[in-house]
C-alpha cells in the first residue's frame, strides 16, 4: 500500500465527544488504522519511515481519542493496542516473558506537569515524587536473557509480546557481556537500547558511499539495519553500542536507580549521567539542560525518559494498554538549520504520483548531513512560497525524512526562481494530471512509464511480496532500460543469454537472479496478490483476500458487493480491486503469470497422516544436512503436521542435528530437548508417510 498521506482536514479535525459513530467516522478510523499499520511497517521492518515521529504521534493520538470516545468501534487489532510492528521473516521469534512496553510522550512542560499530577493522584500523595531522569537513546530496544549467568537469548521488541531472535547478532556487540558474576540471580533479563554513535554513523555512511551502497538515513536506522542482518558477521563489523536502562528478576532491589546500579556492577554499560531528582520542576530544569547539550552528545537522543524511582510505586501505578503509567518520554523539539534550496526535482512513485523533492546544499542537522527533503506536493510549495535559490529552514525530528519548514524571504536576492510542476511525466513524457480533490499529480502512462515499472518491479520482488533476492532497484532499472521487462510477468521469461548480454551480469549473478526468480514461482497466493501492487491492498488485506476467495480467478471475478462483505474492506478499496482486475493490461499480465506456473490458488493444507510423530510439534534443524536441503526437511515437517522453528527455545520439541552443528545444539542439550540425527529423522519421516 502506498501511504495515502492523511491530511489535516481528513484526519485530524473534529470534536471527538460530539460525534455519533457515523459512516464517516468509521471510515476515518479505518483510514487511520491502515495508515498507522503502514507506517509501523515502514519504521520497524523496513527501517525506511516516510513520516516524522511527530506526525505519527498525531495520527496515533487521534485514533486513541476516537476509540476512547467510541469504545464500540475499538478493536483488538487496532495499532493502538500493539507495540511496534510484526516480526519479519528470516529470524526466529521469541516470546517475551514480560511484555516490552512503549512509552507515552510529553511534548511540552504542561503535558509533563499533567503527568506528574496524575502520578501523584494515583499514588495518593501530596508530596513530591522522586524520579529517575535519563536520556532517550535513539536506537532500538533489546531484551537480553541470562540463565545461570550465561547470555542465552536476545530479542528485539517486535510487537511487544514476541520479538525477533537476534541472539547471534547481539553476541557480536562488545558492550554486552556474555557471562555475569557468580552472585547474580539464576534468571535475569536486562533491557536497553542498541545504538550507533554519531561519529561511527558518519564513518559507516562514508564507507557505504565508497561501496556504492545507499546511506542510512539516521543512526537509529543504521543500528536497526545492522542488527537485523541475517549474517552475524556483518553485524560484527558494525560499530554497535548498548546502554542498559532496566532489568527484571533482580533480588532485593527496591528502586529503578538501584536496578541500574546493579546492572552497571554486573558489567553492563549504564549511562553515567542518569539523575535522581525530586519534584517535576527539577525534571523540567534537567530537560532544559539536555536541550542545550544534546547536540554535543556522542550519540543521538530524541528526548529524556522520566521514571518513578520506587519499584513499589511503579507496581501500584501499573500499565494501561501498551504504556506504563510510571514512565514518560519528554521529547525534544525538532532541530532546525538554515540552508539553500538549490533545486527542486521530481520523483515518480510506483502508482505514478509525481512528488517534488528539495535538493539542498548539504547541511549538518544535529549530527546528520541532510541534502534532500520531501516537499510532498505542489500545493505545499505554493503554500510555503518556496523558490529555487531560496534560503530555507530545514528540520529533522530525531528521525525520518527531513522537512523544509519555510523560506527565509529576507535573504532573497531577486535571483530566485519559481518552481513549475511539470505537466508531463519527467520520465516517460506522458501527460501528468491532477484529479479534482487530490493534491498529487499522476503520470497517466501506467506501467508503460519506465519509472512506474521500475517501482512496481521493486515492490513485486520485495521481501514481503515475491521475495526475489537479487532483484533490487538497480537490477530493476537495468532490466527496464534494456527493455527486457515490460511488465512483472516478463521476469519469468528472462534467459541467461539475455542477462549475459548486459554489462552488469556475469555467469554467477545471472544464475543467481534466474534461480531467485524461479524460486519465487512457489510463493503463496496472498503474497502474489500483495505483489501485484493493487492500490490500497497491503499485506493484511492480501491475506484476507486469499483466504476468502482461494484463487486468483475467483478474486478477479469478485464484485464490489462481494468484496465489501469482508469486514475491513470498504467501498474505496473494493473499487480499487475491481478496477485492477477489469483493466486489460492487468488481465494479460495475470494470464502470463499463470502460464509461467505461478501459484494462483490457495495451497490446500495436506492431510496429515494419523499418528504423525511431528503433529503439533516444533522441530529445529541445525548443522549441514547430507541428503536433503534444510528447506526440504522443513517442508517435510510441515507436511507431516509440525512446524519448523529457526531458534531453539523451550517451545522446541525436537532438534535435528546435521554435521558441524553449533550453538543450537548446545542450547538443545542445555534445555534437555530431544536431539536426533539426520538418518533418524529420515526414518521417522518414512514411517510417518507409511
Ligand atoms: S524505558 C516501560 N528508557 O524508547 C519502559 N526506553 O518509546 C520502556 N528508549 O522501546 C522503555 N531510551 O527503545 C526506556 N532510557 C530509556 C530509553 C528508552 C530509549 C526507547 C526504547 C523504548 C522506546 C519507548
């Protein structure tokens, strides 16, 4: 789904109390949920956010308000009930023993004071509360589990309940001890933030530039991207650091500050300037100090975190939804700098939207060099009266895409030029039109436009769609430019000779690409539906559609009424779907995909043989298998009613160990999970299959 770009007028206005649950209100709530899901995914999974934290927070709050005012419209699936985004494929998952929570935000002194008043009211005290004040480090949250003094599991926050198993990658971070002193409790969990310092971030981006790789937008994305490497050897080369900010399972500790001291003594890095203060005015004074010193700090922070110090009081205050009542994040205002708007270019997106982009004289904004900023659409340029050559104020809010706040007209020399939005597509030359009521201008050439085609290919091949590993943006551009691919189905007709005729490909890279394309033929129906890039149809909807219609043919024949019978599919989405399948070009592409042998039907779950020893059990493979690939072995388990896990946890029922099995085998022994050899496994399979 392309983010639809909620605007003030559609999403953020209106008195909450007075509203009846009208169709408009339902529509607004649905829209906010879809938008938040999309941005969650972009932020947490892709590490490529497209809106600022502040905008995200506004959407989030609006949805929270609406759901509070209309509990009948609340839903357990709403993003307000989740922490972060779903776990991505590729890593095993780990369930957090205690949920990993998020933090409520305060954006000004009044909101902070209101929080303090509530804390005191709930605690029934007229006196002042003692708070721990610490920096809000801009990295990603990690939980580290130790058993008998040994690091056994590390997980990201994920959706707050289940995270990704990043144990092998975490082990590469030098700040994190693998063993604890002998006096430590048997079971403890330390939580904190993995981050990259500002200098290291700059160096990392320089190295990437030299290698022709895209820059990380900010240190947070760099840290998340580095930790989520499937190959821990890459993680090991990244300069990741860790600050501990909490622990679970410590004995005899009664304060948060005491817990930090204890984990510091165990060998974890704890930020040395954590302060204990009494009363909210002292917190505000500390915040002001941080505002002045944050830029000089060696790592990025986007606010401060204030926590009630007494653990007994924390317990009394408890948690609402995903946020504890005993802590709050007090966010910094965005950092602004002045620079020149050298030019405005336009970028053509997957659905043909033509978006203006500001080209800026590079400027360092709080440790990150910014040279481009989004301008959203032509109205925004007019509203801000931006001219090419202007001095402009640019801001970054600790994250995401920088924004041009305003022009500085006093600095004009008269040389500045007005920007004219092109009325033809800058890539293919087709007319670019703006429909009534829409802010965006669209190229009218659909997939005949190379820019849209490249973006569609990229989406089609992306990890959560058809997952074609070697097909990134560069390869997509080359294939389109060479006219080898005119629609996504042409990918399946590519030959080795065609690829070898292009400069970019050698024997190995051609084989890799063709192999990846071939493998993608067996992706499930829901992934294919998502990969088609139907306007408004994201992954969740694609899954619903596959489940409901069971084949591409039935989906293509569905009417708007049939589609709207599915809860969560509204009029606009159903229209997008019907329009997509009605278009002749799309019908041809689908016919070609079918002819190429792609799965057009929902895979039936095979009948599990009675008495299958794998039924309902999780099996983990480790080491090298001799007679089959790991994928084949996992498929066998699934066909026999089991699940294939990627990490050994207490949930694992069985571990199959091939040659050179490593840490997973150790862990299986430790957890006393049954272990079998490959030949024993093959015998079980043969018996189960009868
Ligand atoms: S405490 C229940 N302390 O902020 C409290 N979080 O918005 C949970 N963060 O997921 C977290 N610095 O990734 C805490 N000193 C700090 C923090 C911190 C950064 C992050 C953390 C968390 C997010 C919540």
